[in-house]
């Protein structure tokens, strides 16, 4: 997801993007979390579902903060995390494997029974366009016709939003929820007004939620790991240990022993 309308030059190496069945990594599926949800019957009863797409390379506390803020603001009954196979805005980026990103999400989402993971973009060939995902999800979960989808976005996801594939249809399929820093609101509103038709810009403006997101960057986390520093303070409990044990992002660093 998070996608300007441009073709992918090539699939990300080792993205785990083969079509078909998509089992979790060797870490297992904590809490017996099903990748497609918690059962078809429960999904049919839902009316407000958040969709949160991204590379999650790796998932960090900032992602969980965005999900929490959006869920509280819109009374979302469930939030679905959708890791991308090939982010269209970064077609040449080499991601951690799909199974590893799923496993890290499983660890991060422990303790949140109303948050789940769907691997449909990892199963689907080609770039991970949001419009394709939104169209597929309704039938995939057998949602009630009155169910509403909410597209969760951090402020950085809005860069190039006007260039997303079928952006008008995206806004028909789902209601945007944009978590942004207070100081970013006015610049974002001005930018959206320049890039989108008036009706779409107004809708995005109504979607803004002012907060103070955590200053965490997946890029900076990966760079730290490449230098053999594990930034545990930016990662959900258990994710740093998983990264270190698997040597993801070029590190085999041992985590420091806890005090005492």
C-alpha cells in the first residue's frame, strides 16, 4: 500500500511475495492469530474496520501509536495490518522477507485481540496497490454491506497521495484517517489543497487527527541494525529479540542483558 501510480521495476528481493499459501515464519503464530482474521462469523458482525498498510520493515512503536490513535478516534472494532509485497513508491527497495515481517507483526500485536494481520498483498503478485487491497478485503472477510472501511495513514504516507493509483476510488472505498503532528496540520492542508480536487482535499482535511506521534523511522532503525546497534527503545517488546536472533538487517548483535 502507500502507493503512487507507477509500475514496479522489479519485485523486492526476498520479499516473500510468492502467490498462494503464506504461512508465518518459524516464530509461529502467537496467540493462534489467524492471518485472515478471527473467523468469518465475527467479521460479518463488524461495522467499523481499520486497514493499516505499509512495509512494516520492521514494525515499530510509531506504527502501534498510529493504530491506537486512529482506533480511538474512529471507534474501530478491528484494525487489520497489511504488509506490502512491493511498495509501488519504492519498487527497488529490498525488504526483509515476508515471513519475517509477518512474524514481527505477530509479536508486536500480542495483547491486542482486536488487531490482526492479513498477508493478501504478500500473496498477490505485482505492486501492492491500495485500491486492489480495499476491493479484495470486503469479499475476503464476507463483510456486511453496511460495514465501513477506514484507511489508516501517518502524515508521511501523504507524500505523493494525489498520485496513488485510482486515488478517487480509494476514497470511495474507504474513509481516510490521518494521524499527524500538530505542527504539520497547516502545511498538510495547504499541500492537499494544491494536489487534490476540492472535494477530495476537504475530505482529507476532515480526516486529520492532531497528535504527537513518536519520532521513529524504519530507515533509521535499519541503519542502526546495520551498524550492530539494536534500538530496542523504538521496537515493540520481543521484536528486537526476534531481529537479533534471525540476523535481519545485517545484525547478529546480542542484546544487552536486563539490569539486575
